[in-house]
C-alpha cells in the first residue's frame, strides 16, 4: 500500500497545503521506501487541488496524511477510494509513525478551497 504526504520545499516537513504543496512524498507501507514526486499544481491559477489529487491518485495511493484538504480534492480522493488522515505535526516521521500505530484520525478539515486566490 502506498501513502502520500504533501511536503514543503525542504522535503523534510509536512506542507500545510495539499493542493499547493511543492512535492508529495510517496511511502510504500510494506517496504518503507520513500519517493518524492513533484506536484504539478502549486503555481496553478486555479484547479490546484484537482491537479494535485490526480497526480497522487496516479501513484496508487490508498491513504493521504495531511493537515487539511480542499473540497474538490477531497471529493476526488473519495471517488478513488483514498482515505484522508489528519497529520499530528509538521514532522513527516511523527505523522507516519502515528499512522502506522493506527493513531491518526480521519481528516475533518475539509475547506471550500482557495478558488482564484492562489492558495492564500
């Protein structure tokens, strides 16, 4: 099973924005192998959540660990059967450890998005 986490420019912390994250870390839960992929959407003038969601869906991800998610992306993930979980901190390792222990809760922070606002 693959897990995705939006990561910041340093590639060491969870990014607060899923749709506008510069990268996604894809973790193979069976092997622990981590791969960084570019998010095609951070500079998009609109539709960043959908573009980001599709790039993650294409990675055969079954779960996403994130602090928040826009409504359009959340609907795309739901349609693809991908679960969303609330991260516990900015630390990728802490959130991943909590996920592996079964301690993460389902994400409730689904916002309407930043349509036309560039993620601000």
